[in-house]
């Protein structure tokens, strides 16, 4: 299970090139990163690898993460635009950026869950269908959500279903409730 912490889709901030920039790693940003760095991937292992590259100071990975994290507030921003901004950054900025980026990603991504650790597939279409059809939320809200938010809703529903099955309420869910992987694959229905 993903750890429950304060859930937020509020932007984190980073400072470089003489300005403060907002970063948010919502589903839209993560999907854009996936399209750039791992278009054929069926799990999220590439995201952990990308985060390791950021931690190691890989400028391509740093630039890609900044670009994706800045897209929500700057939709026309390109990778090349961010690269040009990084050219203006001081050495101190470049040294501080990896930890700032990783903190912002962890705020949105949370601790790795069991499914991610096992390399289970992440299916955007199934996740979106779960969000819209099962949970009655909008597609726009989905793309603004984070993995942490998705997991929190999943875990909350699992607890709700578990408590209703203990009280004998008529809920059509497995006795043990749904976990994140169940919801993503629509198992148990």
C-alpha cells in the first residue's frame, strides 16, 4: 500500500535562473515524461530510473522533469525552453535542483506501492476509466490528480468497503476490499 501522507496537487517550487518556478507532477506531467522517456513501457520502472538520473545530476533528466513539472502552468513550454533557462542558472542553482525536483516528485508520487514494486503494468486507460466510470469524477480532474491522490481514494474505498462488509451492508465489493491494483485492472467485479 502507498503510505498515507498529506495529499496535495498544489505545486512545489524550485528556484533557478533568477526566478521561482512552480512544479506539479500530476498525471499529465507523468504521462508526458513517459511519452518522452519510455513510450513503450508497461510499468512505472522507468520513473524510478528517471528519478535516479535526476539524483545523479543528469542534465537531460533534470531538464525533462522541469519541463514536465512546469507544463501545468506553462502549457506551451518546450524542452528547449527549459534547457535555455538552465543555461542561465548558476552553479548553485544546478547543485540544488536535483533535490528540489525529487522532493516535488515524491510529494506527488508518494512512496512506491506494492504493485509498482512488482512491476505491475500501469494502464492509463484503465486508470482513467476507473476515475471517471467507477468514481464519477471528471477527466479534467484525473489529469490534475497525482498517484498519491489516486492511491488515497483507492485505499479509502477499500476501507469503506471493508467496514460495510463487516456491518452486513449490501455493497458489491470483495470482502477484503479493493486495493490499487484491483481498481486499476477492474478485478473483483
